C-alpha cells in the first residue's frame, strides 16, 4: 500500500510557530515561490547554504540540521531511520 508522507514537516511547523510565511521566506532566500515549493515537497534538494539560512531565520540550532532536513525531506524514510538507530 502506498503511503504519502508530508515533507519537511518540522520546518513547516516552525514557520507557523514563528509566524513566517512562504513569501517572506522566499524573499530571504532569494528564491522563487515555485522553487521553494519544489524544495519543501522534496522534488528538489535544499543546498547546504539554504538549509543553514532557514535554520538561522527560524532560530534553530545548526546542530539540529539532520532533524529539520532529513534525507528526502521526511523522517519516515527507512534510510534515515537506519542511520539514526
């Protein structure tokens, strides 16, 4: 059975918590809304610089990058689960 998981859920939640909307984040990243959407939906990868910028904007410690940017954008990925076991 095919299951669909939301991607980058922790980033999405933190954006809501901090009152950061997508358009403002796109401006800070100098990124188009369609590119940001593709990256948030794991159709494209965030660069390391983009990931660090997002962490800084959302006041997330950089040592938590693996929590907020898991492989393929989702913590439910079997490879991610093996790596953190």
